[in-house]
C-alpha cells in the first residue's frame, strides 16, 4: 500500500508560509533593534538580557554583521 502524501498547497501550505515570513520579519526586527541598542552604547550583556538569551548568543549572532556595518562596539576591557 502506498502511503498518503499530502498536497503541498492549500491552507496548511499558507500557514507554513506565514510562519516562515514571520520568522524572517522577527529576524530583521531583531537585527535592527540590536544595531540601534549597540549604537546607543548598550553592552552585549544588556542586549542579551533584553532578548532573554546569553551574551554569548547575541555576540555570536550579531558581531560580524555589526562590524561590517561599521558599528562601534563596546569592549569589555576598554
């Protein structure tokens, strides 16, 4: 017997496409908010606490993009 393979269209496909779009929007909003906070002088720890993640997670996710954008970043031992 051949297993049933659901059609990849319809309401379910629309629902999943909406999830993908919302994740993309959330990522872009986070990028913009982190960049604004860092430009305003926030520390990695402050940003992490505001997002509910670790400092290391924020640093790993955003460091390269912020440096490429020319954002002046606070250093721990500065």
